[in-house]
């Protein structure tokens, strides 16, 4: 177990009907004026936005609105939000939506908290936010874990760059998580969310540290819960317990808990970022689903015992003591079959990616061959191309 | 899954050598004067106290000292600490020790933060602390989970009352957790700690709510990790990974995580509190160990499926599909055998308790028959006596 230093102060208000408390809650915190930040149609159509406004009005909280956040939140919107916060003297941002809205809100909070710094400087590593305007959230999608994480990813649409950065200022003050608000998430998006949640834990689990037995057990327990709930939510989108498990697992999978004491680098996320960066029509979860098993088969020979442990403990595969690598591969196959059962792609061919662009993707992953990604196998450009190629054929 | 509202802001600084950062850390927080609060000999003898003082001096932090906290921390000491904090204008309390020192520190923090209120009023439910002086900790024992919990238990030695109360003011600002500091904890105390940690999770797991699959999985994973680590630490007290797992599991088992979305009442803790209240020589963990299996056998018929799940998932008992109750009982026996393997008592006879005092214990549990304790079985005085009696014979 490696040393760690962690604090997860975000208050989680979880369960049925909790979004109705938004106004009262914000009043209890003592805020005066809120930026309501959200995406497109569903929050409006479902009536949620109207309910939240009514709740704020009842509590005597003033607000301004900024809707229209896209699936990959862009810098232009962030800049608009910062300006609005400053001119309207907003003292809190309420994100209503999923990871994109949350990430956009976090970036606005950083920018408005430090008006003399260009917010993009945080994403390029040139500066660190000292102050921030706090973010609260009403979550409508179980996937990114942004509602309890330090992470935020923003696309600079002018420069064509997608960048993430982690900061304690990104931990929301509170997140209201009502699983019922995810009943209307469609089959495909539910599948994407399930994969994304699993992947946040798997990427940590398949880091290169040994000796983190307790973190392993928590990760394995969480993965089992997600697999069970993902299956049920796929078949019955209004199953409260399944939606609740996915939602809470989403928060726990990316708040740090499932990687404590471990060293890891999110290799599959990196491979996928460049993929959906070049093909913005590809959903993040679908890209991860298409890549993971090939990545796993590629790195498995370097640590088959780890993959065997995963197979036995998460998928109840019988251990093959004479040939542990067979057990390891069975675990990878089980994962792949599960993703397929959710209607998720398990090859790049299904996503209609052009194989002739693999080199370009790998170049971006490695900053034009200048760097390698640490992991169970340290990956260079050539190896990444191999993984993309392995992931191509339809299965 | 029941609704929940939680926040666990305590910063955990975990791992080898981290206690050396105490002074620097406290300076970073901006505190000026610290109360060093600790127990008896071991912190002094091991040299830890001296190191911490040196670290504070190096960082230019002033401090006053109050040692001598006992195993069941008493109100007299708390009052002394409050007075010291006020006269010395202390702005932070640094607890060096285990749960008793932490609980004493928390109570001092409440009292010194609100000088106009009698601190005992918090423990009798007459008042709630509004302010507090923050507590930081250097943990030397993995057991109580107080380093990350809202709980504090204090004994009013004049009135012969042991009372606990939970408050957000009790969540430490930070806890430094170095597993190496627990290498010298002896076999018996290590066993007591292992039982106590398991019990914090088991009492939540065997609450009466259904439908909390994800919390179940986390609890089961944690229990497996504790069982594995408890065995190793018992045999090899200087095994870092085992000590690390126990320490982190101790924090996680009582910070709320393993009971989220579940309703529970710590029945075995209640039965044990009255036991060790009447026999102060009995260690809390040993009392729990002596009582749990009898409690479990008593309530098991009301929900054998739950005990069967525990047996299968935590103890790898083969499911007896024709007779699930057999599986359930095998899980209870496995738990009992594990406690015995750690040298822990599994009967009250081993603890030399007098059976003629069972009625008095049950009376105290039920406030002289006036209340029952909710649970899988709601227990009244008569039933508690039965459980104490079941727990008596040596096994």
C-alpha cells in the first residue's frame, strides 16, 4: 500500500425526491445568488429545471441561467459563464445535469473565483486556482463521477484541444443524487455509463502497484455491484435499486476510493480520449468498451496473476491452477461479453473508425512519440498502434 | 436503498513516516497553539511524543500538553482539557493515540468551542455544539474508527454513566495514519481491534433494511480484507500490509460508508456497553467477541437468507440450497472460529462474568424495561437476558 493523502468533503444527498430540497439547502448554506447551469432539452422537458427554479424562488434565492452545455463541454461556454458570474455577482453555481454540465460548472467556478487569470491556463498547467466559486449539483446521469471527483475535462474548441485537470476546488460542495432522475436515460446511454463507471475502477485496479489488498476488495465489491445493477437497469430502466447502485457506484468509482494506495495511469482513457477527440460522434463509454479488452489482452501476459484474480473474484471464473493465464483470459472474455450484452461495441470496426488513422491517434497519445504511458506495460507509440489494431476487427 | 445525507471531510494522511509532517501540516493550516492530548506510557516510551514535539517546535507551533487519558475516557479529564484550552488560548487539539484519546479530544473540542455550555449536556442530548475547536489526530491503534467518525463516547465517572453522541463537529480535520505505529500493539489488543472493526461493519450489515446491494458488496469486501489482515497481523505483528489494511478498514468501517442506505441499530454494541460498563476490566473488542455469535444465533431465524449471504460471500461457505439456515449457521460458526483463532473469547464464562447479573445488564440496556432495541428482531429485556444466557457457557 502506497502512502496517500485524501479528503472527499463533498456532501452527498442521496435518494428519492431530494432535488426538491435544493432551494432550502442553498439558503441554509447562506448563498444569495446562483448560476443555474445546464445542458439541453431533457432537463427542461422533464420539468426538472422548472421544479428547481420553483424551489429556489420559494427559498428566496436569486438566480441567473446559462443552458446549452454540450456533451463535450467547451471553453467558449465556460468563458460565457465566468462573465455572467462576475457581472451578476453570483456566489454559487448549481449544475443540473451529468458530467459535462458539472465539468463546465467547475471550470466556471475556477475562472470566476480568480478573475485575473485566464481559465485555460489551469488546463494547460500554467496556473493553479487559488479561489473558486463553489459548485453544487443535481445529478441526472450516472457515469462520470464528476459529482464527487476532483476532475474536470474541457475542450478548447478554437485550438482543437481536450484537456483535463484535477483540483480540490473541483470537489462539489454538495451533490443531490436522486436515482429516479436517471429512469429516462436510454439503453445506449445507460450502457455507456455502466462501462464508464466500471472503467474508472478497472483503470485503478489494473495499475501497477502490488499490495493493496483492502483497496482491491473494495474495487471488486463495487465492480460486482455495477455488473449486477447494469444488467438490471438495461432490462428494466425504472428499477430503483439498480439505478441507485449505478449512481452511487459512479460517485465512488472516481472519487479516489477505489485506487487508494495504488499507482496507476488511465491508459485506456488516454487511448479513448484521442479516439473520441478525432471522432466526436463516438460516446466516451462506447469508445472505452471498444478498446478495453484489446488493451487487457495486450498487457495481460505481463501480469496474468492480476487478471486471474479479477476473473475469479469479480466474474466467479473457476481458477485454473495449472494455467492461470487461461483464467485471466476468461475474465477478459467475460467482461467483453458483458459489454456486448449491454449493446456496447467491443471493436473499433463497429464504431466505423478508419484503421489508417490509428497512427495519428497513437501520435497524439504520445505527444508525437515523445512520451510513453506508464502501466503494467509501459506503452510507446508502436505498442498503442498495435492495441488499436487488435481492437479493430468485429468480434 | 434508503435515502442518505453524508459528508466525510476528514483528510486522511496515510502511510509510512507521515507523522513526521505533523508540525509542517499544522503550520499550513495556520494554527498557532496546539493542545497535545495523549494517554499513558506507550506514546512516551516509543518516542512518538518526543518526535511530534520536535516537529511542532521545528515548525514554530506553540503547544501545551495533557496526558493520562484512560481506556474509557472520563469527563473529569475532558473538563481539565477544556479549561486548559481556554486559559491557554489553544486553537487546535492534536490527539496522539487511539479511540479513547480521540474521543476525549472531540469532547474537549466541543466544550472549548462553546464555553457557556456544560459539555456533558451534549452527551445527555440537552444541547448541540454550535462551534468547536478542530481536532487532528496521529493514530496509534486500529480499532475504533474515531479518526474518521462522528462518534465520541465519554464516561461520567461521578454519575457512573457511559454515553456517546454523534456530531459533525467530531469529524477530525485530519488524521495521520501510519500503520507502522501499530506494530507494537500486542496480540490481545490486535485481536480486540480486529473484532471491533469487523463489528462496526457487521452491525450495519445486519441492520433490517433490504435492497442495499452496493453497500452490501462494499461491506463484504471490507470484511474479507479485515479477516485476511487480522490473521496475518496476529501471526506477524510487523507485516506492514496487514497493519495497513486493518488501519484503513478501521476508518472505513465506522465513517458511515458501510451502512449507507441501510437502517440499523448497534444491538451488540449496546449489549456490550452494559457488559463492560459493569466490568470495566473487559475490553470492548473482547466483549463484542463474546456476545456476537449468540446474538447472531438468536436473530438468525428471523432472516436466515441474510446470514446465508454473509456465509457464502464473506466466508466462502458452499450454499445449501435445500437448507439455507444450515449455511447461515455455518457462517456464524466460521466467525466464531475466527475470533477464537485470534485468542478472543467467545463466551461470557471465559470473561468470568456472573450470570446473576444478566438481568441488571438487560435492565440497563432497556432503561429498566422501558424500551426495546429495534433490529432484525426487536429485543426487549427478556430477550436480552436470553442472549446473555446463550453467550455464557464456554465453547
